[in-house]
C-alpha cells in the first residue's frame, strides 16, 4: 500500500517576502512613533506618510547606503513637519529657528529625551532591516504597496478628524487683522499722562468648555484691590503661528514674523507701537526672561523702537533667580518688581513691554518653577490635567507678583494689557483639546484717575 505524500508547507513567494521587507521599513518603521501618538493626538501627517512610502518605492532597488540615507532624510522631514504642526510654525519659520537650537536645553524635558532615544533607535533599526532585499517587482505587490500608503494616510486623517484646526496655523492670505492692542483701545490711551505696560504671556490660551480653567483664568484680577485702581475688561483675539508672530501681532499690528524686520530698514515697515510711542515722547523699554540672541530679539527690538532692552542676563544681575526648563532663564515671578521699579524711576511717560518665559511647554515639576505642588492651584486640574495645572501654577505666581506691584500706593498711573501669544501646544489630545485652537485671551487694566487728596 502506497501512502500519500504529506502536503507541502505553504511558503510565501520570494517577491512577497521582499515586499514585506519593504513595508516593514517604509510603512511601519517610518511611521510607528507617530502612529503611537494617535492615542493621545498629533498633527496630521498625510505628506510625510506619502513621502516615506513613495521614496521607498523609488529607492528599493538602490544600494543599501542610498536607501538608508533616504530613510534618514524622510525621518528628519517627518520630525520637522511634526514639530511645525505641534507648535503652529510654518516650515520656513521652523527651519529658520533651527539656528537657535543651541540656546535651549531639551535635556531638561523627559519628553524630549524619550523622543530622541526613539528616533536614534529607529535609525539604527532601519540600517539592519535594510540588509534584507526590498526590491519586489510584481505589479500586484506594487499596487498593494500603494494601497498601504493611501490606507495609512486615510487612517491618519480619520484619527485626527476631531482635532482639525488645532495644528498648522499660518495666517491665510487676506485674513482680517485683529489684536488685543487694537480691540482693547490700549494704544489710544497714549496721551503722555500715564504709562503703558504690555505683557505677552507665553502659552496663555482660551479655555474651551472647562469650568475649572475658566474660573482660574485671570481670577486674581477680580480682587477689590485691583478694581479700586483699574477698570477691568477682557476678551479674546485671533492668533496665528507662534510667539514671535504673536509679538508682531501686538507690537506691529499685522500678521507676519520677526525675520521680515531683519531684512529691511524701511521706516514704514518698522513703524511699530514702540516707535509710534517714542515719537509721542514715551520712553520705550522691553524685558524678556530669556537670552537676547534667541530669535534675534536683541537685533529687531531696537529696530522697532525699543530704546532699552533687558534680557535674562540683565534681569539676573538685578536679582532675579534662574528658572529651569527647556527654555531656562530668569524667573518670571520676580520680573514684576523690576518692571515696577522701572516705572517708578522714570522721568517721562514710559511704554514697558514684557514677554514672559517660564510657562513655555513642557513645564517640568521642579527646576525652581514652583510647579510641583499645583494642587494648591486647583485640585481638579491637578487630578485631571496635570500639565495644565503646572502651567497655571506659573501663571498664578506671575499674577500674584504683578498684582502686588500694580496695587501698591506708590505705583504710578499705568494702563496694563496682558495677552497670550498662542494656545499652549500640548502634544496630547487630552490636554490640547481643552483650549480654543484659534483664539488667545486678553485682560485690560485701565487706570482710574487718582482722586485728589484733601
């Protein structure tokens, strides 16, 4: 009796194995760290996904070194695109900003350290995976590769649908302009009889359907001491892009960014609020708790009319402590006293500008930021939104210090406008969705006329 031969084990064809090798590198490895962010939220990535896939198809028959260099280039572009979306920067703005990378300390953030480790691991892994043959050729497998690319693009779009509008916010052509300076009437108060103070608060956003945050925002300015000295009003304003674009919005009254100012000496372009006030007899001073060379503020601040500038080194020489973080600089909570001293010593009406720093994300729990025990600020925020809670702890410190100074008996008559630069760019959907993606808040303290003694 002849026994039937056992069936042969099914084996994939050599071309299909090459296809799988290709997909592991150009579909899975090129996108897996970003796909992992789907659970918490991330900017849309249609272009980086398509670029990785089609670049992989083009170079699959080329030498391994060429394939790896292409993969590394694709990863660099994917990272830059991700960061530009996260921080609402145009790609041009981001690339221009890379020259200042040495000024920051990403090692102070566990998030940035973890991201760096993952990227290095992926680049190493891709080198070894590319030892395998990826040069598949059957038309069916090529069609399948295209299907994987477009399928992943579609999945990314579907996952991010609820957060559309939270990322990539350059000002569209012809966008109607608005700012806190214009909406509040702040600049119109420059009559030479009072000082003007403009404070742009880093990452101060408009709460969206979150009562705990809404109750905390500007809450300390509702005190009787503040209301006795100021008429208090508040509102919101449209924003685009990042901090320097916010400065252009409030200081220069237009959409744009600072590098436009570096390229011109045209008085019409440089006729920003400080220059306008200087022509009216105001002394103009700027303060920022970070380094002057960062984003070349030490260069364009004087170009737009700031006669005096104080940066981190100057503030620390005046007694400010150092506060850590990715952007380590002077502690914001100690700047209001220096701001007040400037105004008390002034011999002419003064326009004082201050750009804060310490609430820049990510906010660590230590490093002298007073953000570790944010339960003191809000038990609810500490429980449900710890990163937002740490940020509000810093806002609280700034507000308390500022209110102490501006309600003092010897504080001169001054109008004060506080405004956010952009919404806080939290990387996760849970925190980011708590803010309006299009607007920033402002608070205007309009000085009441001092009553004559007698």
